[in-house]
């Protein structure tokens, strides 16, 4: 690796004027300075475009790409096409990063030989977040390709989110985010990991994930069912091509069925009966094999047990206090 690699920072922006200054401030004040910051204005109408240009005028490392609104995937893809860095990190425009985000994950990558280095994250609501102390900051874990894939699919400490991590840019040479869906990151995590020798994690909490009413992952809509389409396609792919990950993929798909079923039941404004029927059929199809899989997480197994008395029992028992995670 280049002894002083250039890190491309990708920031997709759409109507983020309320949060953009704080986001870009956290990026431009990174301890590691060798950055190119690609800010993609995805057709904003709230003044975000002008804010992007003002930031470019203040910091020569910032390059702004203006394009018609195409969604998160289109914005990230535009930056991936334009980047020149050896490494890449992605930051959503309503989030913030720790000042040592880039330097710590670069150090983890160099020490472990990882192709992806992952930091911890925390969710926040307050206007000015303070990064928490976790007590295990110096802990670094290294996972080979096989274990990393299993941990993502079984949801055991590794997520599919593109933020909160540092990638070798070469991983994206042939990969772009699919357009027109949410959960686009879940759709590409397997081809990304298939190129990795290993993934390493740091105990440092380095990424702040903002919770607010307009966050698309906090509000239920039928588009959230994209996760079912993505997971079902992956299940079919693993059935045909890579059966060693099929059990893990079915555990992830079961989580998606539980998630969408419970969220849709909480939304009283629209009839989601067809979607709920789809989820319930999926739960019944997968619950037996997932119950006896020793790697399936406890939360899923509790949901499975609660499902046997019936769908309405499951939703009334679990849904009352259900809080989805990003």
C-alpha cells in the first residue's frame, strides 16, 4: 500500500441543509489530511447545492458534483466513477465522523492487511453529538473472507452498511450500487466481501448515525420491502451457486421478514395486508430450519418461538416494544 494513501470520501447530498455543515466539518477536520472529498449534490432543492459550493470554496480538497436527483445509489456511483483515491470511505450527509476516523481505520488496515476496516458506530438524536467511550477501543479483530460473510449474514457484529468503514478502492472497480432501491448496500456486500482476503474491526466508536424523522430508515413505507427482494434474490443465488452460505442467508432473510411484518403492523395509515402475508409465509417457510441452526441469533429464535402460536400473537407480543436497528 502507498505509505500515504489518498482517501476518497464520498458524501451523497439531497436536501440535507439542516445537517450538512456539521457533516462536512467533521470530515474536513480529520487528523489524516490526505483526502479528496467528493460531495455529490443529487438535485437538492433546499439550498444544499449552494452550501456544497461554499464548502468547496473553503477547502480545496472538496470537489462538488451536481446532478439531477437520482437517489442515494446514483449519487454514490457518480463519486465512485470520479474518485482517484487508493481507499474510499462513505459518509451520509446527515451523519458525523470522529476526527480520528480515517487515521484509526487506516492504521487497522495496515496492521492487519485487511481490505475493509470497520469502526464502531452510535446512534444519536441531539444536535451536537459526543462520541462515547466504549472501554475496548484498542481491541482489533480480524476475520477471513469466509467468516466475514457469515458474520454479516448471521448479523453477528458485522453489518452491510457502507458507512463507518474504510475500503480499498479496488474493491469497487467492477461494482456499483443498484439503482432505484433502498438496501442497495445489502445487494453489493457479498460481491465486495468475495474480493476480500480479510476484514478487520476496531473497538473505537468512530461514526455517528443521526436519528431524525425524515431518515428513510426510520419511517415505514412499502419501499422498505426492497429488503425482501434483495434477500430473496441472494437466497436463490446461494441455492444455485454457493450453498455454503445458504443457511446464513436464510437467517438474514428471516430477519427481514420479521422486520417488515412488525413495522408494517405498526403503520396504521395504510393497508399492508399483501406485504404482511408475504412476510408471514416466509417466516413459516424458514422458521423450522433456522430454529435448529446453532448460529442463528437469539433474537431470531425468540421470534420463531413466538410465531408458532400464530401471526397475531407474534405481532402483539414482539411488536409492542420493537425498535428496528439501522
